[in-house]
């Protein structure tokens, strides 16, 4: 009868020795990332505002197109537009189209937001102030922003006219 209790005692001693030898230690670490805000703008040929072919007697013309702005989720932004035909100090969004082939005339135009009769859209926007620009908040996806242009009169020498507008996204 002593044999089973010796066997039990030996097993218990082996387990106690194993438990005394095995031990654990632990610590922790973090997984980190810093996400910075970012914005991009897409304009290009798909965003051209084209009045098409009009007669030289045409007045009160309007046309529109869209630009695409993609900003990080919850990032506020302000968009300014600057015609290349005006000095950088002219922030009113008023420009003029010059003839593609040299000529004496230009066609004045005005950039606007919301509609063809909406507010003037110029280039006084900053990261903290919308100025005479357009404000938005990023969603992380592309947002389509309409741009309107108006021309009071096309009474100029017939031909093709153009200007380039710079889109500036401040965030």
C-alpha cells in the first residue's frame, strides 16, 4: 500500500519541481501611427469651361464645369481660383481670354461659385479663412466642386480665345 503513495508523492514532487522551474515574465509595447492631413486637386482638360462657338453679338454668356478635391477625412479646406491673365495681386477672380492666334482683342470673364449669378470666386482663401473662395471639409473621397464663368459680351474679332486658371486648395 505504500507503493501507490510513493508514486503519488513522486508525481507531486515532479510537478512541484516543474512548476518551480517554469516561470513567465511580461511587458507591453504600443503600435503607433501619425496620420497627417493631405489634400489634392484634379482639374485639367476634363475641367475646362468651354463656352463653345458663339456669335460676336452674344451677350450674358455662362458656362460651368467641375474640379475635384480630395482631402483627408474631416480636414477643412478653402479653394481659391486665380486667372493667369491677371496679376497675382488681383484676387477678384476676374480674368480675360486672349486670342490663341495673335490678335488685338481679349474677352473678359468672371469666375463664380454656386451658380452663374452666384458669388464671385477669387483667390483670397487661406488655410484659416474662406475669403472670396469656396470652403469644404474632406471626406477622404473625391468631391466634385462646380465652377461657373460668365462673359458679358463676345463682341470681339472672331477667333479662338483662352486663359488658364490656377486652383489653389488651402488646408
